[in-house]
């Protein structure tokens, strides 16, 4: 298992509360902000929940 680079590409303004919480839990702050996370099932589940807001690259 490698790492994932997760970038927030859409705003969370009209998103549901649980989706906003997921974005915050991943460590994303502003549109265009990127974080690196370990590739595991928990992170993949979080990404799946907000897939319409983020862009993911495998590192």
C-alpha cells in the first residue's frame, strides 16, 4: 500500500454536514489544498464519500 495525494477541487459550501466533516477529517482546508494520506480502507471510504469534491492521485 502506497500513499495518496488528495486535492480539494470543489467548495464545501452547499455540502452536507457529514461531507464537510469528512473533508476536515482528511486535513483539507481550502480549494486547491492537497494532503498526503496512507492508502488504507478507511481513507478510501472517506474519499468515496466525497469523491465529487476531491481529486486523488496515487504516489
